[in-house]
C-alpha cells in the first residue's frame, strides 16, 4: 500500500516538474510529457481504488 502511495506521489511530482519546465522553456514536448504522465497517474489511481473497492465487496 505504501509503495502505491509513493508511486502516485512521484508520478504527480514528475508531471508537475515537467509542466514547470514547459512554463520555463515554452517547449511543447514538456507539456505533452506532463499530460501523458498525469493521464497514466489518473489511470493507475483509478485501478488502485477499483481494487480496494472490489476487495471490500468480496
């Protein structure tokens, strides 16, 4: 459980840092990378909470 929390935190941090790089440099590759990392963070979080939810039901 702790590993998943750290992983989600690090992914959110990587997304934020990438977006700050985009704001600083203006290069669209950092913005694109930030969006991709954030999208996968949301997908991983949804899967994690789905597992927790179905674990409570069963």
